[in-house]
C-alpha cells in the first residue's frame, strides 16, 4: 500500500505509513534518499527548504504531547512536522478536517465580495 506518490508538474506528495515512530523515521529517511537518487539521475535536486511534513496520527493529542517527538532529517537537516500544509491549492491539516481550507476560502471570498457589489 505504501508509499503512494502523487505528482503534478513540480509538486510531489509522498504518502508513507508506519506502525511506530521509529519505523516511520527510517521509512521517511529511506524514501528521501531514494527520491534524491532518482532526481540526481536526471540532473535535478531535492529542494529541502521547500520540503514539508504533515504527520497524520490517530493518537489523542494528550498522548502525542507526552510521547517522544518524531524527528525527520533530510541531508542532516531537521524537517519539522507542521500542523497544516498547502498542496495544489488545498490546505491539508493534521486531522484532515479541511477547516483551515474552508476558512481560507471564506476569507478569500469576503475580500472579493465588495468588488462584486457594483454589478448588483
């Protein structure tokens, strides 16, 4: 089932899964090494500064806060996990509620609504 890779132009989303934090760190490390190898074969590089990680878990928040933080490294740089990321214009949050995306679209509409009032 894993990994799942979604590619559109120069945006890539890699979905990985694991049953433990230690295994996930290893899986992410191995996957990024494979991606770097594939990219170097076609004279491209992974832009680590644009790399984002969204950690989805079914652990309750209180357990996530007390457990050991998961550390992701690419080229010896620590990549922090984020609460939300934007992929192809969609804001994905760590609970997949899409609330941040709906809020973003609502604010965008509210900014543009006054421009439509002369047409009404």
